[in-house]
């Protein structure tokens, strides 16, 4: 697929989806680290996040989980980032790195599925792994 092809009806063909994926990820990590409520702009009631075999659903559950992790301070080191278009209105993102909390480094792996709905990108699903 030609990454600069802006023809057709597919939304991902009309944008630089790799840049969008990177910008989304940076936004997500900043909001998570600083407990910024702006993160709710990309999370919907149908959004699901799986962490430690528990599926968190919707804004309240997901934001509560993320902000509770950040309450004592966290930092991120991104080691690897990759994204791929998945159909006309989906982007898959995979990130590995480290989450640092209380000066302890934990291995981090997070997957995002973004979907284009009502002229904006939203988080559909996510899987979060933090290895101790």
C-alpha cells in the first residue's frame, strides 16, 4: 500500500495514520501520567481495557484505573512503537517500554485499537501488561 495515497473512501488512506498513532500515544501517556481528564475525550462508554485479566469498561472504570496507577507518580520510557492501518477506519498500535513508579522500572506493553467514528478517533479496545 502506498502510504501517501489519498484516494478512495478509506479514512486511513486520507491521513498519515502513523503520525496520528504516534500523536495519540503521546497524548495518552501525558494524560495518564498527569491524571489529565482530557483523556476522556478519546474514551467512550463502549471502550474496553484489559489489565490483569480484568476487563474495564467505559470512561469511569478506565480513567479510575489509570489515574489510580498514576497517583504516586509514574514515568514512561518508550522502547518500541509500531502502528498499522486495519481496514478503512481502524488503526492498531503496539507499544513496549518501561513504566517507572517509585523508582522501580516495570516492563510495559500496551496495545490500542483506534476507530474513526463521528469524524473523530476514539479508543475502541486496549490491552495493558505491566510486568513486575
